[in-house]
C-alpha cells in the first residue's frame, strides 16, 4: 500500500518506519528541511531503540522516503497519516495550528493533482487531538479539494523507549470512521498486526486516547500522593504497589511505580488538554485537575527533600544521574530534570550530570551544567547525588567506589533504584520515594565511614517528609 506520513516527529517517524518495514511504500513529509536532510542520510533525529537501524534498512530497500513537498508525498498515497505535533498552548488547551496547517497543505496538494490521480483517499488523524477534530480536518480539506476522501481517527498508543515494539505489537488498534470504504482500507492496512481492532465512531476514538493517557497519569499521581503518607507512617510504597497489583481488578501492569512524577510528550499535555476540552463543554473534570496539581507539587518538593538530607545546597556540588524523563529515550519534555536543575541552580548549587543518551539535547536546554562521560565521573567530589532516571546501568554500579568518590555519601533516589537497608549498610545517607529512610549514623558533611560500633542490624526507619514540607489537600 502507498502511505504518506505528514510530520516526522516521534509518532510520525516511528509509524512510517514500521509500515515500511511491513512492506508498504512510505513517504514522510516535513516542513523542516534540515530534519529531512538528516533522515535521507539514514540518521534519526530522535533516540528510540532499534529505530535508526530500521530507517537505514528501509531506505536501502527503497520502501521509506523523505521529502519537504506535500504534493510528492500524497501523489500516490491511498492512506495519508496526519501525525504533526499538537502541543499545549499557554492556557492548557491543545494548540491545533500545526494540524490545521497540515490539513490545508494536504487539501491543496490533492487539489493540484490531475483528475486521473484523484482517487478515494483515507486521511488518518494519528495525533492526539480534541474530540471533533476529524470534522474540522474534513472541512479544511474540502475547502480546497473536491475529490473523494474520508477522515478517520486512529490514535497512537506508543511508549517512548518501547515505541518500535509497541508499533509492531500493539495491545489494540482503535479506528474511528463512518465510511465503509475507509473501514475496508484500514482493515487491509492493519491486517499484518496480531491485535484486536476496535471500530468506533470518530468522536469515541478521539476520546479513547485522552481517556487512556489520563487514567495512566492519574495512577502515577495517585501512587506518588500515597507515597507521602507511606513515609509518614513508615510503610513501604514498593510493597504497597506490589500488593495492589496482585488484585486482578488492578493488574500486574498497572502504572503504580512511585517516582519524581510523570513527564514526556504525552501525559502532561493530554491531562491539560482534556481538562480544557471538558471546560469548553461545561464539564469540570475535578479528578483530572488534581492529577496535574499533585504531579506539579510532587516535583516542586524534590529539591526541598534533598535539602532535608544535606542542608542548604548553596555552594555545594550536586550530581544528577538521568536527565531524560524515562529510560531508553532522549526526550527531555517535562522531565524531572527540567524542574530540579533550575531549582538547584537558583539556590546556588553546582550541577554535574550524566545521562547515557540525553546529554546532547540537554546541552541545548540547561546552561552552566557540567556533563560527564560516565556516572562515576559525575559523582566525583559530589556533596550529594540525585537519581532522576532509572537507567539500567545505574543498578549494579560499585557502591564502595561510589562512596569513595563522593565528598559526602548522600543520595536522594527518586526512582527507588536501590534498597534502603543495603545503602545504609554501605554507609550512605539515602532517601527514596515512599519508603522509610534508614539512618546510618554517618556525618554527611564529610565522607566518614560507619563507626565500627554501629550495629547495622538495628538501623531504625525515619520518615523523610517534615511537616512543613508535606503537601496538604
């Protein structure tokens, strides 16, 4: 099948590459000439495991092409995916300017084709868009193009860091359409995929994406909010989460990992988007409004949490492990680092950072940050370490070496990478999210080992949150 992809961002590039991998002829269009030039060389502008290799292979097989011209992209395309960005506007609503511009470009390109090339086409909205967008796109295209076409909603459910696998092996495929010809085309397009296909009306399909992301974001805010109470009463949020997920009504895959809050390209903007959409229709989504409030409060308290461990950060050297919002991606959008680093710098801290893949993008975003080629160099002479992303390579690093390198053995692990009692036994002053802190008896102002008289078997839990720092709702 001939497919056009409008937009080579995260969704468009992954979607187009996977359809090419399955034997389709795919041409991706973007108005960013520099990005298209990079892609034509087989280089991916984003980090996603396995994606660069697939791009290179499908370019070589002449199944994947890139252009800046909409006419070239749509000329032979039976299916045209609209996958442009739909970011948040300043007021939290969805910025639809790129979607409207792309729809205009598609309509004009189709209208310029000779009559023999004006066959039935399916326009597919892949981007996350407000309910009613399909009708708007249809109106925009029809003002320029009088040929036969339909607009379908086919939301994406890709997880950054696992997008290639998710695209090849989706949990479900949701298609909103009202035209029998569109349904036949979409069934043929998705025939190679071993996944249930849910056909709905367009409005329902558009809502499913927002509902899914909102529920996942709500789960994260719920478990983080609960983590504050766990620390107060001496409970372990990790075990609480484990116990909850054994309930089949909740499930083993539930988003119940306490951490520094959700980020990335989807959850923050989709929560704000659906709240704004609801408000436009006179509906107050109280629960989802609080999801965003809890996430923001949780983020704002990370630096005060660190200061509870080490005192003022002014003039101190603070190491940061992990800059991306999650592992296996270089995406810094709404990452915890974008809140933590400016807050630390505003208090006078000197930042030394390491991330396996996100450092090049971070250099463009963060100023006056010292970047290092490995985690050990980042913590050398550090007064404290904050772990913001749970990269696998952090798990098995040598704790003795870590302690020797640091000026003071203070770690605030916002991803619960390590076990508190193990870190206490190694002599670290260690705090995590939602788990009782274990006191080592170490003076954290200098790197002093545990006294030989310290009985690590009797280390006592201490709650981390002070009353002044605990949010009240």
